[in-house]
């Protein structure tokens, strides 16, 4: 008997299915990795937008005379 057949006999219905993070949570490890990648990318985009907004409010706006920064 080959290893694949033995594994299929041992695992039964779960053979070929991706492993879950927790048995009672229907999220696979690949889905968890995708979630981490998307949230990390979103965090970096948020950081960039915050820096751009700060630079606009602090430097660009006053330089063009749109408003004044009060000290």
C-alpha cells in the first residue's frame, strides 16, 4: 500500500482538505495568511495617507496660502 493510500485511509473525509487554524473555526491557514497580508498592506496605506495629510496641512497648505498654521 502506498503512502498516499494509507494517508487517505487514515484521514477519511478530511483527506485533501486544507488544515484549519482551530478545529471549530472555519478559517484555513491560507485564508489567515491572506488576511494578514491584506491588513498589513492596508496599514501601510493608512500610514502613507496620514503622513501625506500631515505634510499637506503643515507645509503645503501654508506655502500656497490656503491657510495659516497658528502657533
